[in-house]
């Protein structure tokens, strides 16, 4: 089959294109703003990438199927041609995965507001180490897997990041509705994606839909310490619910968690019996929870009766995902960390972990309000409270602020509130000003510093420039 990807250089679209190529399909696609690393991965695999949009060119190419990514909506020239011509057929990315890949697989779908990418990588890493030859699709760059996507053995287990964001302009259901979970991991649920969800109840409704798709011979692995997850799974009667957490009512318990500058350690027990002890480099109780969720989910996929047959030893060498608490500089005078955090809870957890690891250092938090939610003021108070855990805060202007008007995040107002509490707090009108101010402040703090950058984007190039000293 000849498959054309409209918006092929997006992370999810590009990795799905590579999966289809690995399955034997002819793959090509178009995009704008084509740049590495995805463009390099695609071309290395023999995928043709076309620049820009051209309905006449698409008509000449005559693909058997068109996959429409989230970059396209009504008014897009190729979308309009597809709607008018009625041929070739088109699908969303999740529908492609369901119909061309996931239908005959034992799928582990990792869902939740936080930790999806890391937990997906952990589960694939554990299954791979156990010899299960899994396939996977993750929304980041893993350090422990050969690539962000892999088909795995035919009919074998497949681990996929289950995103609650909508599928396409013509299908506003959450992506994970298409992913056919055998095992569904529910890490946590909070309000997010304010551009498509009205409130927390709206988010919970989306998660309630995917819960209904787990078969009787599958299982839901739930964060037993999260009240929103607890409410979702409270009355589930059609499949087993396995709970993971620190509390005594959980089937899998995380115990004896400790953290220092070298890493963290914890113990997992399964229904009262010790499963194993873990010492690794990843920070925070939140990552220990990601590991426990991944281990239980992967273990149940292999042995529904006894998930503890899955070895935990491979966790010791797990390095994580790029841009998730990634240490860029580690010197006696300065530590620089890059993090993908763009939700108040994520910022709070990472700052608490960094404070525990580096208690003698000044903690400097730099935040770019960039996601569709973070750039709005809907969570502004929660972001302010999370950032108050730092000693110094640097705030960039919200992304696309000119389009949000009065609904935009008020960086200057948040900085003023934090300064009134006695913190060093700054709101910068430009990335250049932020970089210059940060470079001047850090040496003047009078003690070694840990500087963490939070952004789901490029932060205007500030991160690389500060870390390199150039």
C-alpha cells in the first residue's frame, strides 16, 4: 500500500510513517519547516519528504491512503482537495495505527496527564530485556531503546503512549480511543489541554471512554494514590483493576524511597511479598511510580497471574528520555537541567526532587509558558505556587501571546507576586534579556547553583546557549 502522510515531520506522524515503512508499505509525505532530527530519520529509511502543500501534486502521486495529522484543518489546500475529490480515502493517525498495526497485538496503552513518555519507554525496555520482542511508539527520544518506534515481532506485545489529545480536525475524540488496550496503565489524571477540554470533568469523561475498551482478559493498572484515577476505576467490573502506589491498599507498593545527589532507590512489593529493590539514576518519587506502573503493566502482559516474574534488574541501567530532567551541565559550581515540564504538578515534583538532591545549592527555575494550557492564565495561580519552591525564578513571555489577548499568562504579574514573597523573580520581555539576566545573576548568588529550564519547546535557544556558556 502507498501511504501519504500529510504533516509527516511531526514527532508522532514521522514515527508512525517509519512503522508503516518497516511493515512493508511504501511511505511518502509532505510538510513545511522540514528539519532534523525527524527529517534525517525519515530519509535514512527511504521515505520521500515533499516540501509544502500542493493538491495537484497529491493528485498525481495517487496514494492508496492519506493520513491527516493535527497540523491540518479546514482551509488546508490538500485537505480541501481530499474533501472535494472523495479519493483517495483518508484517516487520522490513531485510526491508521488501529487498522494497520494494533488490531492483532497485545497492546499496553500508557495514559495519564504526566509520565506517559517515560513510562512507555520503561515498559518497552523491560519487555525487551525479558526477550518479549515488543514493538513500541513513544512521543520522545528514548536513551534506552534503539529508536522512538519499532514494530516488534508480528503478533507480539506493543507498547504505545496513549495521548488524550484529539485525533484530527474531523475526529475530536482522544487518540487513545483507537489503541485497543489489553493492559491500560492510568498514571494520573489532572486538568490539562485547556484548548480542547472545558474542565476536569471533561478530561475525566475522555478517560472514562478508554476504560470501557479494556477486555475481560486484560487489566487496568491504576495509580492507587491519585484520587481522580480512583474515582474513574471505582466501579469497574468488567476487567481486573490492579493498583500501584505508596499506600497500604495498593497491590504493588513503592516503599523505602530515598534520594540523594547520585540517584534514588526504592523497593517494590507485590501483595505483601517483596518483588525487588531498585537503585537508579532517575530523580523523584514520580519516576519511581512510573517504574512501578511500567513493571506491573509489562508483567501482566506477560503473565496475567503473576507479574513479578518480570525481572526488575534492567531498571538499574535505565537512563530515561531526552529532555526529561536531563542534566546538561554537572560541575561543582553549576548544574544545568532541561525538563519538558509544562504543567504545575510536573514543575512542583521536579523542583522538590532537585531540592532533595542538591540541598546546598541555590535552585533557579526558568519557565517558558508555551503549551496551549501553560500560555493561558487558567493555571497561573498553580504555576506561581509551584515556582515558589525555587530560590530564583525567570519567566519568559507566554508563547503566541498576541493571539491570546487577556487570556494569556501574566509573566510580569507572577514575577511580582513571587518577589513580594522574598524570592528573586524576573519576567523578561525577550529571550536575549532573560539569558543576559540569568548569566549575570547566577555567579552573584554566592553559592553553587542548580538551574532548571522548563519548556515543551525550544525556549528561544536560551537553554543551549546558557549550558554551553557561548
